[in-house]
């Protein structure tokens, strides 16, 4: 008789255990199926009028994008996204109105880029950053840009090589030829003691392909936008931006071309180009007799990639000569950038304040309240070292006869 009782008890325990486990297996109650959402790839924010703004979003067309990728094509000539816009007094209101225009729930988890129109950037972006900081579904790792003209036009672009404007902006960011700033980093910069911030600046260029009626719109990097606090106060072109990146130790890709004209009668004239392999910049602050000075110490290692001169780069003195010219060129670029942002714009996007704060904590605490007045008068010195690692496969210029090569 005892075995049937034990069997019944085991069965009861099993039923209770299954019931308890079932309570835990409630499923994903808040799960959203892909067919129920509208996936946002990029966002554009523009000033309209009467203190109203317009938010534009680039949405995926799932069927078309899926079809083009199954066929192994890039989607060139086929629009895989569409744009929808809405206006409002605040970003929250505009996003709410945008949702009213879309039958599916808006999904922002794949939004890789946020673009501010130039006019909006000049009026100020503080309140919009506040919204992004408070909204749970906002991606703080997406890349932020400022554009020439309207942001809506940028995210509506039809690029040659990518499926969407979002993909193009993402590739420009990954290529690291300019600034790469996320929403989170932008919030930190605008909330810092100096309030100086930088954002990559983009523009669009239309180009039509021969034999085709439709034109494509390319998105190109065009320097950086400079912010003082939450407002854009100016723009730096590509050349000045390169110098700025050298100073900030954020240069990733660079080519340096110098002109050489050594010897009598212009013998050895021409151009030589080097490719930067690696670079390091340090800001070394010091205070001497009450004077605040900072030295920008930059060292680079480079490879020669083109010799369009008559110089024989096998010779040690030629390499030394070229290293000196590369140093002069890099210093020239940095000086140009420092002159503009320190003397003209008077906004500390060079990280000078951080350098002094780290080394001279007591002095910084006393002076940080007047840093805005001190910053334009900081003496800047330069210490640049360029080293050529490899002169290339060919030491002599191949297109120059041997008797014309400067020995």
C-alpha cells in the first residue's frame, strides 16, 4: 500500500513543480514583432518658423530592402527607405505627431544618425538634448551631424553606393576622416565647464549619371561645426579641421604633401607626399612667472607614398630634409586651427582647460571662473617631430632619367 501513496505524492509534486515553472514562463509580454514596427534609421531636426521645429525620420521599407539584399545587390536605383515628417513646438510634440502619421509603432533602436539643420544648430540644441537624455528609447550612441541647409534634405539623399542616407552617414563616421561624435559625447561636451563642442558638418552634392534621368545626391563631409554652449557659432573647413584634429590627438588618416626646391637652378624641385602611419599629440601646460603657456607636442611616423621630385630619397640627408619639411607642414596646419578657434572664435575646443586642470589643480580652481577671458591669451608653443619609416619600394623617382636625379 505504501508504494501507491508514494507514487501519488510524486505525481502531486510533479504537478506543483510544473505549475510553479509555468508561472515563470510568462513570455515576452512587451515583445514587438518586426511586422508591427516602423524602423527608424536616421533622424533630421530642422527649425521651421515661429519657434516650431520639424522632425524627419528615415524609415525602412522591409520588403524592398529584403528583396535587394536577397538578390545580392546594393539597392542602387531602388529606394529602400522613405521619409516622413511632422512639426511641433517641442521635439516630444513633433515625435508624437509623427507617430500619428505612421500606422506602425515607431522603433528607434536602429537609428544610427541624428542630423541638425544649420539654422536649428545656430538657434540652439540644448532643449533637444534634454529630450534625448530623458527618453528611454533614444539611442545615445548614434552619431550626430550638422548639415548645410535642411536636415530633411540630407536624410532624403539617394546615394550612389549605399542603400540609404543612414548607411552613408554611418560609413563616413566609421572612415574616421573627420570628427566622430555620439549623442552621449555631445551632451558631455556641451555640459562641460567651457561648453565648447564640435560636430561633423556634412553637405549634399547632386550628380546625374550619364544616360539616366534620375540624379543621385551624395553626402560629403565638409569640416566641422563649432559650438559655444549649445549654439553653433561657426564652421571650420576641411583644411582647418585637419589641423584641429592634430591638436586634439584625434587624427586617424592623413596625407602630407610638401614642395621641395633644393639646389641651384631649381634642381630637385617637385612635390613629395607621405602617409601618416601613427601620430601622438600631447598638451604640456606650464605656468612661468604668472604666465600660462601650453606646448603642443606632436610626433608622427610616416611612409613616403609619392616622390614627384628629382630628389634621391636613398640619401640620409634627403630623408632628414623631408622630415623637417613635414614637421613645418604639420605645425602650419595646427597653428592655423589654433589661431581661428583661440583668437577668433574664443572657444576652448582644444582641451587646453583639461591640460591645466590635471597639472595645476589649485591654480585652476582659482582661475576657472575667468577661463573665458584667459583662454585667448594663453601662449601656445609647438614641438613637432616627424619620422619617415619607409621611403617606398622605389628609392629613385622612376619617371626621371638617372642623370637628372639629384645625388
